C-alpha cells in the first residue's frame, strides 16, 4: 500500500492533444492516455517534471483522458511516420486501463494507420492485447523490472504487479514472437545495485528467453528522493546522489558482464 493514502481518485478529463514530440532516444512521438500513475513507484520522477498531483501522495490521483482515442485518430490523419512511444510519462497498463481500455483503443487505431509503436509498462495487463500485438511487425514491448526481490519491490513499486508476474509476461511476449526487451531501471544505489542482485535479475530474465536488456540507474529528483528515503530509512539522500562515475561505470560493468555470459544485448537507456 502506498504510504499516506489508501484511496485513489480517478478523474475523467478531456485532452487537447493526443500526440506530442518525444525527446527520448528512438521515439519520435509520445502517447500518454493517462496522467499520473496508480503504481505509485517511489523512484518515479514524473511528478518532479510535470508537477502533477502536488500536495498529495504520488499514485493517489490519476486522470483518464476520456476523448484520447478520438483525438488520436484525428491527429494521425496528419502524421504517421516515426515511432510512437506508448507510456513515456505514465504506465499505459496501470490498473485504470483494465476498466477504460484507452491504451487498447489507441493500439487498434495506430495499427490501422500502419504506425510503429514502442510500449513500456510494468504490468502483465499488456498480455490482454496479444491479439493486436502478435500480428504487428511494427510493435515493440518493454517490461520494466529493476529488482526481482518481492519484498523490496512491494515497497518500491507498491501497486505494480509482482516481479514474478512481470517475468511471466516477458515469457509470453517472447513466445508470441513479439519484439520484447527488459527495461532494468532504475538500478538504485544501496538497494538493487549489488553484483549479486544484478546477476539474479539477468539470470531470471534470460531464463524466459529475453535477448535484449535496456538499463538505467536512479535519476535523483527532490520528490523522488523524499519518497525513497521515507520508504527505505537505511538509504541517505547522499547515497542516491552518488556520482554517476565511477559508480555508474561499475554498475554498468556488472550488468554488461552478466549479459555477455547469457548472450543478451545490453543497451543504455539514455
């Protein structure tokens, strides 16, 4: 349960735009049917970037863009080329998606227009849409998982599916022939950065047939820092702000070694 709040406020809103330019590597456009995220991950820096839901616990409020699919269809009439990133600042398969199906509707439209998509999620709910994704050559799916320890994950990502469910989703996506990768992020100092934990993560991902891992370390931001130290009292803010090198270099070396042993391609997220 997210510390400080048990109730989730879901608000239906209308959006003016469904597609926006993306600055993320490999993505030309960003598609985010929701604002805010029910998963309530401690490390998420979206609130720091967007200032959404200030004054309340991160993860308690989500906006559902009720007209999103209609707006997307309208905008796709003007542009199709490029890769559309689904869920660049919110999880497109957070629990609200089971009810509202905005992401599913968007995928149907994007596929109809012949677009290429790259989906990133923490949820095995993405398996619901295998009927759309399995026959789509232009679709890529990434499952985010930074730590396979169930206890740590339940505090770090309180409303996200457990690691074992995400590993199961990776396996089924691979079996369905979908271009699939693991997003190993964020690797957090003093929490999931040991060589043992990194090798454990890579081992379990390799066992389900994944051949590509993208990784990144924790991105320190004020609101994210505050959540991290409140949920993990043994961590100091100074730990989270460790210099990216040599710390980041050592972490990447451990990840690269683990991946090379198992024939997995390692990519840097940023």
